[in-house]
């Protein structure tokens, strides 16, 4: 049972879900098999046990059917029924947590039973629920369309000659389609920029042209935010769309659920990163502000976890802006939000970076010693930083030794991707930097020009400063 889909699904349930599932499993409406109920209780007591033998199917079978000889088929049936029961429970939870979904189903039931008065009462309640919706992201307009569609079908079945509401249903469907088309196009373009997807924009351009001609579409927040995301990625004069997106994110932030708001923040950050790569330094402050704002709104968490990459990016931006006090507070405050598996190593690396940038080299080296060297990226970054520290402290013998071991480490590690070239170039120019005193002025100028022309390298600014 250890590798079964049943156990995999059961182990992802929260304590509250387990309590609610017990009621579900014990309800005759959902389950009428006692062995399924018994298997559920067995898993409650033993699923998280470190004694893996407790989940041996023969042992579990003996608990469920104490007077019977083991039957593989019967055991599989019990597991399958409980698995389906948990699936039904999870689907039911989603249904309960979406009032409009249940309201729409109720409208359909009242319409199909021909209960006109009850349908109209339910319709009024559904429309009030719709107006009171907290979020008005793209899916909201699909829900609005489904309600309008039920109203249309009701009027048709009642053979009414009054206005059937098709226009409003069509409008909501248009808004849902346009907003989602823009959203998925923006996501696809973001993936394409890092080489992760092919992209077909044939249908996108006619929709953009329609919205450009009928600007009233932009009165709908779900359409407007993704319209500017797409324009921001497609047009050369993209800055006005970035500014408008940032404004809309402020105005309509309450109308988007956190996962969708996170995407908007990432779109804005990616724009800033592209501008920073184009040497537009202003966007360093803008990206830093976006991160600060996102932290305040809690959009960068995934199940309560702040990724080490966001943690590191925030520290790097703050240090680049010389916000040293803020960064020191951030490192301590948000350490607890890091995933346990990388928490200590990420924490010490970023503290080392802070001390390095504030010229506290001894403290930086102390924290570098506490980094998990099994993590390849951490190892690369730690060696890079240590090389710079050795140079600053004029410890040349350890530096020469480090550069040799660093290069060997890179060649031993496969699948480093673009990191390999970046770090090998760093090592190459570090070795040339160590020979700086032997160069004539023309040779030094040539070396600087070569370094400036090199795109794939880490610590480029630092190396240029040392060659000056």
C-alpha cells in the first residue's frame, strides 16, 4: 500500500479535511461499505507512522477482515472504493466553496422541474451572489455567462416573448474569452522568453485589434490588466502599458485571487528584469518596490513558502540599492518562510552576501562555511563570492588554489546549462586580473574592452572596477 495512489492522496489531506472526510465516509449517502469506513480509520491511525510495515496490505487486510484469509482482489476493491470516496469528497469541497457553482446547479434543477416561481426566487439569490463576488477575474465572467444562459433557457422553456437576455449572456461570454485569451497569451509569451514553449499568436492579433477599436472592453478589469500585460510584451513602446498595468494592479487588486495576482506581479517583475538587462538602471528600484509591495500583500507565497529564488532576488536588489538595513531585517524576518530543506543554507548565503557587500569579509566567510555544498547553485555562488573576498583581502595563494578547484568542479558537474559559461568566464577573467600588474596600458585597455564585450559572465561590474 505504501506506493498506492490511495495513500498518496490521503497523505496530502489536512487535519481539518480528515475530520470532514470522516463525516463524509460515515454518511450512508456517500458510502455504504463498512470495510471502507474501517480502512479510512486504519489510515487515520497509521498512514503517518514511520513503521512502514503497518501499511503492508496483508496486515491491513487482517485488520479489516480478521476472520478471512488474505484476498488481493478484495483488498484492492476496498482501497479503490475509499480512493473514489476521497475524490468525491474533494470535489464536493470545491463545490461547497463555490456558492455560484451550487446556485447555478440549483437553477438548472428548478428549470428542469418546471418550478417557475422557485426558479425566479433562486435566480434573484444567484444574481445577488454574483454582484457580491469578491473577485472579478476572468472566471467571474464565465460564471456570469452560465447564470445568464440558465435565465435564457428558462425563458425559452416558459415560452415567454419578452427579452430573453441573450445579449448579456453573449457579453459575459465575450469578456470571459477575451480576458482568458489575453491571460494565456501573456503566460505563453513569458514561457517563450525563457525558451519553454512554442507560441501561436494568430488569433491574438484580431482580438487585440477588436479591443483597440472598442475601448469599452477595457472597462472590465479582467480584460484590462491582461490586455496591458500582452501589449507590454509585444510592443516596442511598452513603458506606457507597464505604467498602466501597475496602476490597475493598485486599483483592482481586491478583485483578483492571490494566485492570479501573483501572476500579475511576476509579469511586472519580468518587464523590469528585461529593462535591467538592457542597462536601464531605474528599473532596479521599480523591481524592488514591486517585491516590497508583493510581500506586504502576501502574493509571493506558495502554500506559505517563499521560494529561495525570490528571497535571493529581493536581497540582491536591496543590496544593489544599498538598502542594507532593510535587507538585514528582511533576511531575519522572512527566514521562517523558506522551505525547511533549504532554509539554513539560503539564510547563511544571503547573510554572507550582505556582509560581503558591507565589507565585513570575515563574517561573510563564516556564513559561507555554513552553506549546503550539495546544492550546485549555492556551491557556485559561494565559490564566486569567496574568490572575490580572497582578492579583496589580498590572499593570493588561497585564491589561486580556489580558482583551480572551482574550474575542476564546473567541469565535473554536468547539466549546468548557461551557468557553466558564466562561471568559466569569471574564472578566466579573475586569472587575468591577478596578472594586472604585468600588463601595459594598451594591454589593459584591450582586456577591459574584451570584458565589456563578454555577455555571459558573473560579477562583470566588480571585475571592471578592479581592472580600472
